[in-house]
C-alpha cells in the first residue's frame, strides 16, 4: 500500500472520530498531472443519468460528473464551496442564504443563476424520492438577484445543510429541464451541466463517454481528459478487466470472494472505506398488498427463518455488519442498539406459520411468493433468501430483472411479494430511512420509496417530528422509538450493512477526496503517468 493510501485511511479514520481535516495534507503529496483517459466500470446498465428525480446509484454516481451541487463535503461532512461560495443559516433554522459563484456557465454557454437553483430545489421536492423529504418544508426559494438564492422553510430541517452535494441534490439548468416532465430524464443532448465533464456519447448496454468541460469554472480541473464508463454485467469479467488493466476503477465491481486475491495484486488498491454519504443497508421488504404478508406471524416467521450471520458470510464473505434495524449500524448517532435481530430459529418459524393457518400441503409447501431484488446486489442474495424460506415451506419464485424493469415491477406495477432492496441510509435517516416507511411517500412510479405500501400514523408522526427537531438528543430519542416500532411490527426484515468496495489501479489518484466517495465529481481525480498499468 503506497503512502497516499495510508494517509487517506488515517484521514478517514480520524474524520470518522469527529475530527475535521483538510484534504491538502495527503492530496498534495504528489502534484496532479493533467491528461489521460479514465476507464471506469459500472453495473447495472444505467437507466437514469442525473439524480434530479431518482436516488438510484446510477444517477448519483454518473450524474455528479455533469451536474454539481451547491456544496461538497469533507470526510467529516463539513461543507465545502462548489456552486455556492458562502452560506448562512438563520437562528431559527428556516432561512438558508447562499451566495452563488459568479462567472459559471452551463455547458451550452448559458449563464448559471439563482433561477436555476430555485427551479432545481422545487424539482427535487416534487420528483426525487429523498428530495420529497429533504425539501418537504420548503415554502419558497427567493432570488433577490442573479447570484443569491434563499431557501425559505416553514419548519427547520436540521439535515439540509448536509444534503446539497451533486449526487444528492444536483443543480440543473432551468431552461432545459422546464421543457419536460419532472418524472422524465434528459436526453443525451439535454444533459447540460456546470460540472467538470460533458456527456458526449451513450450507447445503452455498452458505454458512456465523457469529455473534459473546457469552460469549467475550477480550471485547470478536471485533470483527466476523458472518462469512458464501460457497462460490464458479468462480475468475473469485471474482475478480469481490472487485473489486466483494461479498467482503471470500479465501485463494488467484483465478487466478494475475489477481494482477497485482488488485495494481493500490487497493481491495485482495494478501498473498503464506508464513506459518510453511503450509509449502506440491505433490507427485505414485504408487499403489504399481498394478503398473507399482512399477517404479523407470517412476517415474524420469515424473519426467524433467515440466518443473518450465514447471510453475511455466504453473500458478502464477511465484508459488512449484521444490521437488524431500519437505521444502519454504520450510523451510530441514530442506531438503536436495543433492537436485536430475531433469533435464527426454524422451529419458531414453523410454529408461527402453523398459527397463521399456513399448513404444509402434500408436497410440503405452505405458500408461494415472488421474490425479486435490486439488480445491484449479488445474485446469491436472493438465492440465499429463497433457500432459507423453502426450509420452512415457503416456495419462492426468484425473479431477476435489469434495473429499469425492476423499478417498474416494484415501484410502479407492484408485481412482487418480497423484494431485497439496498436503500442507503445516506448520512442521515430522515433522508435515507423515512422514504421507506412514511405513508405519504407511497406514490406509484416513484423509485426507491415506500415499496411496502406500509402505513402507520404513529410512525408518520415520529418521522415528521424527527425531520424538524433541532435538538440532537431529542431527535435521537425519536429515531430510537421509531426503530422499536418497526422492529415490533416486522415492517421489514433488516439484514446487512455491506461494506463498500472500490478497486482501482494505483495510477489513479485522489478518486475519493471527500464524503461522497465515488459519487463525487471526479474533478480532483488524476492519473499518474509514472505508475504503469502493469508495474
């Protein structure tokens, strides 16, 4: 491991302990060099490019290279200037005043102004699964001049100042996006941004090509001339491409069983840092419109039938943590440690199913259910759940889809009974958790929202109270109560907080300089010509 990576890990660890650090101490070890092409692997095949109306990994990871946010964040979530150069918050937490960066242009040559900020905030409030929560209390976005934007809230939103990165709340050009519906994504020619790169080519199922924005406001950044994102669906092929040097970098690109082998490859860096913006959490959601899943005993039986330790070991090779509450264990500020996983006990599961009236038939089957999963997750995940439930007489039909089809099946057509999701908690549960349990966030076609069609007035009250509570202790207490209710009701079966894994060629420098990890803009990334692909 080279000095840069050692220093990076030290910075991340200390930042996690609450210490704010400047990026400069390790990033300036080597002077960035301009030029070169970054070959970047991605899966699944992107269906959305800009995260203005989706919280999908594709929108967050790809769109952030094109469309920036008002701010970015260091490892400790301290805000840094991007499109906003200064900001103030009123004492009552209801007015956020941003002074915008002058002389910034969209990649089509039009000036960036406060009107774009106002439009983007309102579009996020309408169309984004988390933005509907982040900006729920926005009463207006005032634009007293072209370089001032004031977000006016009816109630405080204590998390808002941390939610303004390009991956989470991208600023888009009003003159382009007002021409199509909020639920629509831009066409290739409409992917206009202020960011370091311009999307020039998109061949679905194959690749995307980005070129350096020649008019980027933070010259000489970006340092890389081109990004080539290659869609490779087969995990073994992704691993081979990294080992041969065909690919320079990827997020969770390889089977977990390959990680130890890649760690031994001196040409590669394997980074398992959990970046603050990720908040990993994998859950099993029930479709509450499926009759038998409305029965508490059935949901409890399913929870008792899943061995979480075995799941972590088999699917993730131990890279992660058991995370039995809807708030991920990687958010210790809000996670309730009193919420424990239900014991793996097949006898208890069988008894509960009997009590629910689901008796085994002559072939040993009690019920048949359809199970699907977010295609970003390992295929072995749904195999494990299927095998677990079959042991107690629940016959599972695993249905696997590409991302676009999955989103339609689960969030639009609702043609599923169980789904394994990966709804990031992000850096705050109001953004990452509320969307999945808030009854007001059930909306057909809204991706990564309330897939279960779960509704509980008391849970709604708690979620809405936590979203506006400025007192940190009281807010934590609200979240603890919420977790206890969700666990008691078995509103979901919360499973694993899987470790993030970035694999990169050592010639790729500064790929994750802040809390956003690979969902950052890549403006600071550079390629060291003195580090050979096959050294």
